[in-house]
C-alpha cells in the first residue's frame, strides 16, 4: 500500500513488483487479492490486448495509512535505541 500511496496514482502489477523487489509473484498476487477483499484496493481490469490491470488505494486505505504514519515515525525514531537495548539484554544473558 505504501508504494501506491507514494505514486499517488494507480499502478500496474509489474510496477508494483519492481517497487517491491524482494516479493515473489505469488505472494504479491495473494497480498493484492487480500487487500482488495478487505476494501483497501480497487482493482481495474482494462479489456485490451494484452489485458491491463491497475491497482489503486481506496479511501479506507488512505485513512488507514494516515493513522499508521505516527506509529511508523515512532518506530523509525526509536529503532536504534531498541536495537541497542536488545543487544545489551542479550549480552547480559551470555554473561550469567
């Protein structure tokens, strides 16, 4: 969903696949189907040769992402300290 929000316009499957390179075609397909079923994506199929399918965010997805941004910002801001605390906790376990 983040990639669709960044581009601010519908994206084709191949564009999404390139934007998220570490995802398999099967996982991306399943994820897109689930997001569509949950009302987060609009899937538009154009009757062309070859067929063209585009994906766009729904208002529900846009409001969900807006609600997530503060949490994501917090995670980014605190990530280094969290990793440091985990390393210290792991070091304490090995010293005992």
